[in-house]
């Protein structure tokens, strides 16, 4: 039975296997083509220099084609690729070209296309913290419970209308210091802190050791007019204004004559108006054309009825002081003006004045200076009588 079975075995399977081996192994020509493909694809003078890739330029892959000339670099070809029937658009890629690991969005040249990606700077959300300020920085988006506190910035200020009061609390106004011996009511008229040293109503001024040493104050050169008040001489004033008053003007009789003239001539005027009348009288004392004493100036020609220098002295009426208060003011003004504590620049070297309700002829020949109250003051052009 065994022998019979061996005799019946078919030779077809070995034949098929052998035929497959013969067909599967390449021929000599196939070996040559394979060798050329494997070894020649890396060179520039081979017949096989590219292979088909199912992608063209513009996709995520680069379409590259090696050139026959080895000196020319291999690069992407815009619009490369062919339309292969049954396959679609394909491109050629050299075997030796390794895959570029750089992402496509970084390899694309956008120098002419401009970038399509917008760079956005990351911003952290606001936080509740203080950045070195006295106020905490908060966000109503993150912490909505602080909304009520933030709205206080729009509330009407509680200090509205109190700005001056608050400012004066930090900058205290200092009242003007009253000079020694000068009543407080005359403080606004005082414009000289160094009175005449012969004024008995004032203490002598102490040396300012911040500006001069004690030795300089003791060893300074003595001059005849040192410490005496000399009025400031301005344009249009006369030379006799630059000399001090005689010492006799500070005596009680002289001061009484000056206070009496102020009282009867200008007690109804303001303090400045009364001081202006006193300055005119003292200007005449300085002027060589008039008597050298206050009483001599006030009562000059008092025996001429209504023709003297000051009308109260020759109007024929008995002079009685009816208001001691006004007379005390006249005495204070008389000494302050005599000592040079008060000097009115607008009156300057005026030696004449008259009430505005009269019109004397002599006024046309003099220079008008200033109107203070009811009195208009004049000075002469020649320095004496016009």
C-alpha cells in the first residue's frame, strides 16, 4: 500500500515552488538597475535621481527636486509637481534629501507675505496688592465685594469749601509786629523799623548781630547824622529833604504844637490823612524858606486874620480840644511821623495842601502830588516859595 501511494504523488507543487523561485530572484539586468538606483541616487550623474512623493509645494511637506548640476543647491520649487493619472498631484523628492525637522510654519518665508500670526503679550489678571503706594490696588472683576469701596472716589469731597480754612491751619498768618511805642492802629502805616535815635518815645534799635559783629557795632565810624532819620529823596524832591530834623522837634512843646495842628486841621481825616498833614509841617521845618521849629511853622503869621499858613491858627476862634481820644491819636501820629516811623512817599516833599472845596491861586504854580481824603497836596518846583 505504501509503495502504491508513492507512485501516485504529484510533481505539481515542486514545480510551482521552483517557478516562483525563478521568477522572484532578479535577473542580471535587474541587479544592474538596482545597483544604479542604490548607489547612483546620491550622485549628480546618474539616471535615477528622484522618486515620487504624493505631495506638492504648499502643503505641510516641501516639494524638493535635486538638480543635475552638483554645484546648484537643492531647494523647494514653487508650484512643483505633476498631475499623475490615477494618483493625483505628486512631487519628486531626492533620496538623499533628509526630512527637515524644522516645523513648516518656521520654514515658510513670509518676508513678502507678511505674518498671519499675531503676537499677543500675555497679561496677568489684576491682583489685590499694594505696589508701594498708600492705596491698595484692587480689581472689581476679581473682587466684586469691593465695589462699594471703589465708588467712594466719586463721592463729593467733604472738604469742599474748606480749602482756605485747611490751608491756614498749616500756614498760620503772622500778624505784623507793631514797632515799640507805636499804637496798634498805626501798624499799617509804619514803614521804617529804624526810628530817629532822638525820638524819646522809642527805645534805641539794638544792633543786628546776624548782619554785623558786636565789635563792628561798637567800633563803627561816628557821623553827625548817624542814627538820625533822613527821608528818602526821590525824583522831583529838593535837597533840603536829605537832612534830619533839628533835635528840638522831639521836645514836649514842639510835639504839642504838631499834635494841635493835626487835631484841628485833620481830625476828621483818616489816619493816613492826618499823617500826611504832619509830614507837610515837618517838611517846612526842613525847608530853609520856613521857620526851623514846628511851633514857628504852625503859627507863622497867626496875627494875620485868615491869612496865615494854617487856617485854625488865625481864624479868630478859641481853640478848645473837645475830644481827648482824637487828640491822643494826634499825639501818637505826631511822634511817629517825627521819628520817621511813618513816611508817605506819595506826599514826599510837599509843603502845601488845601481842601478840595476851595481853589487857591497858588495851586496853579505848584506840582500836584496826591489827594488823600479831602486834602490835595502840592510841592513847589523851586524848593521854596514858588
